[in-house]
């Protein structure tokens, strides 16, 4: 074979090999991009996003869009070509895979975590919205989960209402662990509970049972103590039904926008005055708004859908202000009250009164 032909063949084979490596060999990276935005006042895939029954609701206008980030899956690592293209594109972001998915976490575990966070954010959105409207929301302490093969397995069940431990009334989640850890491992502790099935009925809601559990020694990284193998949680008793219908979305970042949507549905008039407002942020039961990830991608997604204003958690403001999409006004918020005040100014056209975001 002539030397020139051999050299050309070798170069071609080398190029093919390099292309195969670039396309087939995974990198330790994941890719993020702007995801869908959904109007919490509207419908999604045929269902009204916020559905309220048992309480008077009012027609409203405009947009209160929650925003999302689309990410590659937990079990997928992008290849070299995808990494380079992601770094080049302004609307995408390439990050280390471990920053999104902790080492050892399966795709199923990641999906479960996102679903749980999304459910919790909906619950907090409902509580904060009703508290804002001075509508009382009673609550009770329940068994949130039971550890498999733990001391309480078969004795306590998820959903059981915890009324007392060793005769001491339980008022908060931390009261349960405080009562249990007064014991030494191997000692017995007595739970007074209303079974989950009874708690759902008015007739049996006060029917209590005493359950005796033998404590065990903890085996986690915390100091040794007595445990019974359960986690306690708070169950809110809403005075009417609020359903949030939004499939294929996870995580806690839509909490604030859900809360605003609920407030708008339950009050006469329109919070936005018909204007297009988007935003993001976690929310706590007391209305405090917290930071989220992927803020720059969410502002791009909001702008692409037509948003003119973006409600931004205060702790995300500096990052968001580094690259503000053209035509979008960032509005800094720390609480549900802040967000409602901002919407009042937006509705009135008083943009000078809006607290903005700065780079530092």
C-alpha cells in the first residue's frame, strides 16, 4: 500500500475513533436548559392547574407563571459533543453531574425525592395562602413514615395521629423525639394514637389507642440514643379542598407561584391586572420565600413565553441580575407579602416602586 494511502487511511480511522469517543463515551456532566412555564391561573394538558371546591372563587386575568428547568436524567451522562454544545449555547448550562444527583442516588430515588418536595411545596403553598387570607388551618402531628424492620414496624403506621407520648400531649414534631429520647435503649415508651383510618372519619376521630414500643439504640452518625424507628410529620386540615393538577413537575421551587395563584382565585379581582408575571421560589408555611437553583435558565424561559416581570427570591437576585433577559424586569421578594405588594404595584403600573435585583 502506498505510504500516502496508508497515512490517509490511518488518519481517517483515527478521526472515526475520536468521533466514536466523543459520541459514545459519557462525561461527568449533566445539562440544564429552560423548561416549560405554566400559568397557575390557567390550565395545563386539559386540567385547571388550581382547582378549589367548597369555597367561593372569583374569575381572574393575566399570568402568574411558575417556571421550570429541564435537566438530563439521573442515569444519563452527556457525551463530549453534548458537553461542548452545551457550553457554547447561551440558553443551556453544563454542570457536574454530582451537583444535581448525589453519588449513589438512583434515578428512582431522585424522582421520588423530587415528587416529595413538590408535594410538600404544594402543602406549604396552601397553608401560606390561607394564612394570608386569615383563613385558619388546623394541623396535627402524625406518623409520617415507619422504618422497615424498626421498633415500630407493625405497631405504628403512616398516617396515625400522635396525641401523646407517655401521657404528655404532642404539639409539634420535635416533641415526639424529645419524649422518646428521655428513655434509654431497651426501655418501653407508650404512644397514644388515633389510627389513620379512624382519623379520616368524624365518628372515630377521637378514638385513641395506647401502643407500647420497646426502644432501640440508634445506629446513625448522631450520638447514641433511644429510637422507635419512625419520623413524625405535620398534617394540615384544610377547611375546603385545594387541588393542584400539574404532572411531570418536581421539586419545591413553584411554591410561591402556587400560593399567589391560590390567593388570586380566592379574592375578587385580578392580582396582576391582566399583566404577564412569572416567578419562582420555595415557600414555607409562614410565607417566607426561599432560593432555588437554575435561576438564569428560569428567567430565560419566562422571557421566551412573554413574561414582563419576574418575581425573584432575594437570595437569587445577585445571580439573576448578572444576565437579565431583554425586556424582563426582576423583582426581589423575601415573602408572600412582598410578592403581593409587588403585584399591586405592577397592576397599578407603578414600576418605580418595585424592588429590583442588583449584581452586588
